[in-house]
C-alpha cells in the first residue's frame, strides 16, 4: 500500500478513518480473547490494501478467495496469518515476507504445500542458507516481464525467469552455460529445475539429475545387448552437465577422454596415426550396442 499520488493517499486515509471504529472493536476483541491474534477476514484487509488483489486474483491462489474453508486457509490470512493485531500495530503483527523470520514465512506456505519435494524443504540446502519460499516465488505476481514461452514460470509465480533467478545467486555457473557446448538453459529450452529440485536437499538433487539425463535422452540408456560400463554407471563419467569447451559437453577431448580408462589398448591403437586419435570413428556406439557381446567393440 504505497499510494502513487495524493488523491489516492487522501482516499486511503479516508478509508482508514472510516475503519477506525471497527479497528477499535477488533482490538478489544483480541484483548478479550487473551492476546492471541484473531482472523478478521479478507474484506477488512482490502479496505486498506485496496490495490492488492488485481494480480493475485489472476493466479491459481484466487481459489483461496472463492471457497469456504477453515479460516486459517482462506483469503489473505491464509498466508499472512491472523490480522487482528496488525490492525493496532501496523505493519507489525502480521507475516510480512520481508525476511524477518524466514522459517515462519515458509511455514505459512507449507501448511498447504508440504507435498512432493517440498516435504523435505526444512532439510534442504536452500532452507539451511536461510532462504524462504518468497525468495523465489511471489504470489502477488511481482515478476519481471517475460515472454509467453515462459508461461510455466509465470504460473509457478517465479520472481524472475528461472535461469536468471538461479544464476543471480549462482553467478559462478553463468559462464558454464555460455561455453561452446552447453545445455540450452539460457536459450529457454530447459530450466535448471529439469535437473535440480530447488526444494529438497543436495543428495536428492543429484539423484534427480542423474535420472533426468535419460528422461530426455532415452536412446542413450538402451536397452543394449552390450553395455558400456561407465555409461550405465553415470553420464557424468564423460559429460559435464552444464557446459564444456569440448564438443558434446565432453569433460575431455578424445583420445584423452577414453585413454583415462583404456590406457592399455592394443599396439595398433598406440600407433601415432591420427586416425586413432578419434576413438569414436571406429567405436561408434560408445553409449552401448544393440549387437551381441561377442566381438562387440561398440562399432
Ligand atoms: C486499517 C488499515 C489496514 C488494514 C485493515 C490492514 N492493513 Fe495491512 N497495513 C496497513 C498499513 C498502514 C501498513 C503499513 C504500510 C507500509 O508500511 O507501507 C500495512 C502493512 C501491511 C503489510 C506489510 C507491507 C510491507 O510493505 O511490508 C502487510 C503484508 C499487510 N499490511 C497485510 C495486511 C493484511 C493481510 C490485512 C488483513 C488481515 C491487513 N494488512 C489489514 C493498514 C492496514
Ligand atoms: C498465497 C499467499 C498470499 C496470499 C493469499 C496473499 N499474500 Fe500478500 N504477500 C505474500 C507474499 C509471499 C508477499 C511478499 C512477496 C510478494 O510481494 O509477493 C506478500 C506481500 C504483501 C504485501 C507487501 C507488498 C506489497 O505488495 O505491497 C501486502 C501489503 C500484502 N501482501 C497484502 C495482502 C493482502 C491484502 C492479501 C489479500 C487480498 C494478500 N496479501 C494475500 C503472500 C500472500
Ligand atoms: C491455504 C492454502 C495455501 C497457502 C497458505 C499457499 N498456497 Fe500456494 N496454492 C494453493 C492452491 C490451492 C493452489 C492451486 C493448486 C492447483 O491449482 O493445482 C496453489 C498454487 C500455488 C502455486 C502454483 C502451482 C502450480 O503448479 O502452478 C505456487 C507456486 C504456490 N501456490 C506457492 C505458494 C507460496 C510460495 C505460498 C506462501 C507464500 C503459498 N503458495 C501459500 C494453496 C495455498
Ligand atoms: C530456490 C528457489 C525456490 C525456492 C526457495 C522455492 N521454490 Fe518453489 N519452485 C521453484 C521453481 C524453479 C519451480 C518450478 C519447477 C517446475 O517448473 O516444476 C518451483 C515450483 C513450485 C511449485 C509448483 C510445482 C510443485 O512442486 O508443486 C510450488 C507449489 C512451489 N514451488 C512452492 C514452494 C514453496 C511452498 C516453497 C517454500 C517452502 C518454495 N516453493 C521454495 C523455485 C523455488
Ligand atoms: C537467494 C540466492 C539463491 C537462489 C535464488 C538460488 N540459490 Fe541455490 N544455493 C544458494 C546458496 C547460498 C547455496 C549453498 C552454497 C552453495 O553451494 O553455493 C545454494 C545451493 C544450491 C545447490 C547445491 C550446491 C551444492 O554444492 O551441493 C544447488 C544444486 C542449487 N543451489 C541450485 C539452485 C537452483 C536450480 C536455483 C533456481 C531454481 C537456485 N539454486 C536458486 C543460493 C541461492
Ligand atoms: C542437464 C542437467 C542440469 C541442468 C540443466 C543444470 N544442472 Fe546443475 N548440476 C547438474 C549435475 C548432474 C550436477 C552435479 C555435478 C557433479 O557432481 O559434478 C550439477 C551441479 C550443480 C551445482 C553444485 C555443484 C557444483 O558443480 O558446484 C550447482 C550450484 C548447480 N548445478 C546449479 C545449476 C544452475 C543454477 C542451473 C541453471 C542455470 C543448473 N545447475 C542446470 C545437472 C544440471
Ligand atoms: C529437459 C531435457 C533434458 C535433460 C534433462 C538433459 N538434456 Fe541434454 N540436451 C537437451 C536439449 C534440448 C539439448 C540440445 C539439443 C540440440 O540442440 O539439438 C541437449 C543436448 C545435450 C548434449 C549435446 C550437446 C551439444 O553440444 O551438442 C549432450 C552431450 C547432452 N545433452 C547430455 C546430457 C546429460 C549428460 C544430461 C544429464 C546430466 C542431460 N543431457 C539432460 C535436453 C535435455
Ligand atoms: C564413456 C564416455 C561416455 C559416457 C559415460 C556417456 N557418453 Fe554421451 N557421448 C560420449 C561421446 C564420446 C560422445 C560424442 C560421440 C561422437 O563423437 O560420435 C557423446 C555424445 C552424446 C550426446 C550428443 C550426440 C548424440 O548422440 O546425440 C548425447 C545427447 C549424449 N552423449 C548423452 C549421454 C547420456 C544421456 C549419457 C548417460 C546415460 C551419456 N551420454 C554417457 C561419451 C559418453
Ligand atoms: C570411466 C572409464 C571409462 C571411460 C572414460 C571409457 N571407457 Fe570404455 N570401457 C570401460 C570399462 C570399465 C569397460 C569394460 C571393461 C573392459 O573391457 O575394459 C569398457 C569397455 C570398452 C570397450 C570394449 C572393450 C572390449 O574388450 O570389449 C571399448 C571398445 C571401449 N570401452 C571404448 C571406449 C571409448 C571409445 C571411450 C571414449 C569415448 C571409452 N571407452 C571411455 C571404461 C571406460
Ligand atoms: C581405426 C579404427 C579404430 C580406432 C580409431 C580405435 N580403435 Fe579401438 N579397436 C579397433 C579394432 C579393429 C579393435 C579390435 C582389434 C584389436 O583388439 O586390436 C579395437 C579394440 C579396442 C579395444 C578392446 C581391445 C583392446 O585393445 O583392449 C579397446 C578397449 C579399444 N579398441 C579402445 C580404443 C580407444 C580408447 C581408441 C582411441 C584412442 C580406439 N580404440 C580407437 C579399431 C579402432
């Protein structure tokens, strides 16, 4: 509620004045109930915060204003908590999402959203770094302008495009996505969250990452009659997940990449002939082969 012009200020002040009597009544009520804050209903909030609902009502949270339900799960107070004390001590006495108590702020969201990976939020690396849901999500739609392509990001109320949101904090990773070979994240073809869960703890993030490679590159996981051991073990044995100066996101160029594990190849391989420098010229099916294991050298 930060009026942009004097007319609005006067109107707002008038509303506040008109509400004076009611506020007195609420204060009395909350005192008589032993000091605990009481729920007062969204209509009262909107009387003072008149411009707040436009964008909110365009999001999925509009449902909180449509259905009858327990008072702690309805309207503004579903997130901001009971409002009676705020009426007397504005802007104190209400959850403000200004970072004063990150755990309480996240708890306000988690009472409805403790499903999926968010069930483990409290153990997450981001929670332990004193972040809250509001560091990444804005229910009031306070987001930077984005293209239609990023519909999902707007729907999930992200404060910025996903790549920028993550990379503003993880600056050191930005360069990786600009290397000659890189995952198309800055291009908007995929998000960090295709491989990382922002909501749970680090080991699980990595698990999701490993499983996620083949969710998009299914053909690389077979089924193969002859598996190449390091592929079945982890794509990261040969690929960087973010970006690389080498083609195909490879951690090393050939032949170094292959010779890390195959230093003892037969004599012909150790000839200085340049044709042996690119192992995949002959061993083409490096991810695995649909041919029988006998005499199968991934060609
Ligand atoms: C009597 C008028 C009035 C009512 C009713 C009222 N507020 Fe406020 N509220 C204010 C004022 C004044 C401020 C301080 C404004 C500021 O600091 O910009 C404020 C501040 C806030 C803030 C913090 C704003 C910020 O910039 O950090 C939140 C959140 C808030 N109110 C939510 C609510 C909710 C939710 C309700 C209903 C339960 C409500 N208010 C009812 C007058 C009111
Ligand atoms: C789904 C949860 C949620 C609901 C519902 C909700 N808010 Fe908020 N509100 C937030 C969060 C999170 C922030 C801080 C981040 C942001 O601005 O989006 C916030 C910020 C605010 C602010 C301070 C910033 C500003 O925009 O001026 C005010 C005032 C406010 N809310 C009032 C309200 C009122 C009034 C309602 C009911 C019409 C309401 N909120 C409903 C979560 C919610
Ligand atoms: C009273 C319960 C309640 C509270 C509290 C609440 N939400 Fe929600 N939220 C919902 C419901 C219901 C939906 C709509 C779900 C749907 O349509 O699938 C929703 C939708 C969302 C979505 C979009 C999900 C999607 O898949 O598109 C996000 C993101 C979200 N909420 C974040 C938050 C954050 C952050 C907070 C705390 C500031 C919060 N919510 C507080 C009930 C709540
Ligand atoms: C580090 C940033 C970050 C934080 C912190 C964060 N989220 Fe998210 N959240 C995201 C991103 C990115 C997505 C989009 C993932 C997708 O597209 O499915 C998302 C998706 C969601 C969704 C919709 C998909 C789903 O998983 O249901 C909900 C609801 C949600 N977040 C709620 C929360 C709540 C509640 C908190 C706090 C406990 C929170 N988020 C904290 C980044 C964050
Ligand atoms: C407000 C700042 C902030 C934002 C926004 C943020 N992070 Fe983080 N993140 C951190 C901090 C701080 C750590 C812990 C220190 C570290 O490892 O860098 C962390 C840790 C991580 C880790 C674990 C790193 C490890 O060493 O195991 C991953 C993965 C991660 N973040 C991904 C993301 C993704 C994906 C997003 C966007 C959805 C995101 N972060 C948004 C601050 C942020
Ligand atoms: C294609 C999947 C994928 C995408 C997309 C992706 N990551 Fe990762 N990320 C991984 C994997 C796998 C690891 C583990 C690397 C390792 O163990 O060597 C990782 C590691 C990390 C780490 C912690 C470990 C380290 O190397 O410091 C951070 C932080 C991180 N990623 C942030 C991000 C951010 C931010 C984005 C989006 C801009 C992103 N990632 C996009 C798969 C991905
Ligand atoms: C959300 C889908 C998705 C996930 C998950 C994913 N990728 Fe990709 N990957 C892509 C897309 C899209 C491209 C770009 C394809 C193109 O431009 O033709 C790509 C390109 C690549 C390339 C070729 C890069 C180049 O320079 O040509 C490699 C190698 C690769 N991915 C490996 C991986 C690995 C390893 C993982 C897991 C850590 C992974 N991918 C996870 C979608 C995905
Ligand atoms: C033993 C090393 C190694 C491992 C492990 C490995 N790759 Fe590769 N990958 C390569 C090499 C080498 C190339 C380049 C192929 C070429 O030059 O013909 C490549 C190319 C790719 C490409 C881009 C070219 C194409 O064929 O589409 C993708 C995508 C890819 N790998 C995905 C994966 C995935 C997913 C995994 C894990 C299931 C994985 N790779 C594991 C060595 C490996
Ligand atoms: C992380 C270690 C590792 C890397 C890197 C690796 N391999 Fe392998 N490779 C293995 C293992 C383990 C086997 C199975 C055991 C064996 O026969 O040596 C294998 C088997 C093979 C075989 C079949 C050998 C046989 O006798 O049947 C060929 C051919 C091969 N790899 C080629 C390559 C090429 C080409 C590259 C580089 C693109 C490569 N490998 C990278 C570990 C690796
Ligand atoms: C010109 C084709 C060609 C190129 C290039 C090539 N190979 Fe081979 N490779 C073969 C043939 C043919 C065999 C089977 C005959 C043999 O054992 O010498 C073989 C066998 C192998 C074997 C299994 C037998 C052994 O010697 O251990 C491995 C492992 C192998 N190659 C790895 C590599 C690596 C690593 C590179 C790159 C440095 C490479 N190859 C480049 C043709 C090639």
